[in-house]
């Protein structure tokens, strides 16, 4: 079950490959995410110094009165990936036309994971064709269901 989802990512980007990664979080951030608070829109992944980080992800405080005074909701958070995946991410980040974006944050057992996509941005006409395709599929399903 997804706790957070970047809903426009599949429209804005053509997903080439998906990777699962762990998140390094504080305790009150975990509670906030499990309460479905947070935002993935506008966030992306950067690889610096042999480590991957998620930048621009916003996690509001779970209880504003109990959070530390120096807490930043949009701080950069470390991603936990293995070396093979880190090489893939850094190669995709360096390649022109590709970007690395988070798609969703979800539970896997007692851990919180983030689904990362290596993606290529879509042009406006590509987005229109995707929307048109989606609408025709929905109409076909609707007519088949009513028969």
C-alpha cells in the first residue's frame, strides 16, 4: 500500500526502469509518513560522493508541538541502495535527457521504502497522446463492463 505517491510522474515522465530503495528517516518523520502526510511532487534524486539523496521531498511534522525546533520539512534525506543500483543511478543522472525521480513511498514489512524511476521527460504532445490513450482504454472497459 502506497503511503505517498507522485501521481503526475507517470504522465510527465516515461519510466524506463524502477528501483526500490530504503529511506534514512527520523522517528517523527516515519510517523508522519505512516499517517499519509508528505509530498513527493517536485522532488528528485541526486548522487554525490558515492551516496544517493532525495532532494525536495516534504515531510511535515507529525505533532508540531513535539518536533525539534530546528526540524526542516524539506531537508535532503539519504537513500539506502546497493552499489550496483548506485552505479545505475549515477550513470542515469549523468546521461543527457534522463532524470531520476521518486514514484512512491510505501511499507514493506516494518520498513519504509521508496520506489525510484529512471525516466525520460515527455513533451506536451506525448502527454496528450498518453491521456487520449488512457481515455480510450477507459471507454472500452466501460462498454465491455456494461454488455
